[in-house]
C-alpha cells in the first residue's frame, strides 16, 4: 500500500548539496503528479525564522518551526522536502517523533569540499572570525547515526544521489515503483551496495 505524504529531511553541512537534492526531488515528484514543496532553511530564515539567533536554542526553535510547516504539508498528503543544516541530533529526533512519516537523508560531504563549493564565501569568513556560530567551523555538526539514507555528494553526481533517494522512497512505499528512477536501472544496480558511497 502506497502511503500519501511524508517528510524527506536533508541534513548536512553548509554547501553539502541539501538544497540541490531537495529541488531535484521536488521537480521529479511534481513532474509525476505528486504534490511536493521544498522548505529551504536559508529561505525560511528570511521570513519564518528571521527573529532567531544562531545559538543552539535559536537553531532548535528554527527546527521546531520548520517541523510545524512540514507537518501541515504531510497532513494534506504532500511531500515536505526540508533542506536545513539541522546540526543537532536531538532536534532532528524531535522532528522525527512529531512527523512520524519521516525519511532522513544525510547529505554527507567533507568540510574541505564544502569550503571549495561555498558560493557565498561563508566558510572563509567564518574562519576569519567574521561569522560566529558557523556550523562546521565554530559550531558543531552532529551527523545522523542511522539515517534512512546517506549520500556522498563528493563522490556521486546529484542525479545519482537522487536515484538512491527514490529507491528508498519506493522501499518505504511512499512512491510507486514506476515513479522512481530518473536514470537507467543498470546504473542504479551499480550504485547499490552495503559500503558507504
């Protein structure tokens, strides 16, 4: 039985590829008639959580508010695609408990690669002390211990990562199998293995 609506929560360091993957997944789902919306952490900071500081308490409240929006979307059968650093494991666990239909995607990328990708130069500014509480530099990131899926964006192209995510959504019965793949299955088979990708 295919369930309707779930939250796919992309967590990872800044510039790891969370927003890119969330938008690719949104495009894929909506092209196939499945309602989906991206909740991008940077965009939400401009209007929903603009009042919050980048302290642990502020970040936890940020995740609580994003969780509330995601819950409203999933309640009406939509896919809420959250792309937020969400650095603290406890806050993500609370989101999982609240949302229940929850798929955690660890967008795993070494900090050195994230620094090179950084389009806004935020890592460099953080290292120079211009930005306080910057995740991965002056603030911690607690990676998920048991995410539903982990994608290594330093090793795989975005479309390959998307296919792995789609495989998991099929396995969990959130999307039908005929909605799944954007690349040939022969390539998918090559990506499936037990070792980290």
